[in-house]
C-alpha cells in the first residue's frame, strides 16, 4: 500500500512558520512516503538540514516564482 504524500503549503507565511511546518511533517513521514513542500522562495537553510539528515530531495521552480521541494526520508 502506498502512503499518501504529505503536502505542506508554506507560501505566503511569515518566517519561521514554513520551516516549522515542514520540519513537523518530516517528523511524521514514513519510509516510502514523501513530503511536498510548497514555498515562495528557495529554503536554503532547509537544504542544509535535509543534507545533514540524509533526506533525498528535488527542487522544482515554478513559472509563478514559487518552488516545490519533494522530500523523501533516508
């Protein structure tokens, strides 16, 4: 059974709420599941955290200036 992805929409939220929401989602993500993080700018501090904890991620830049970061647990 495939688990549904967790979607975190941080667009338009003030700092640090987007980071807090995505980190909370990462605490809940299961193997085989992913987090889709929607954000209005590149979350460079998040990339450092993901790298340190060995999460796989892909960043997709949207034509509207927003970003989608697809995150999978190690």
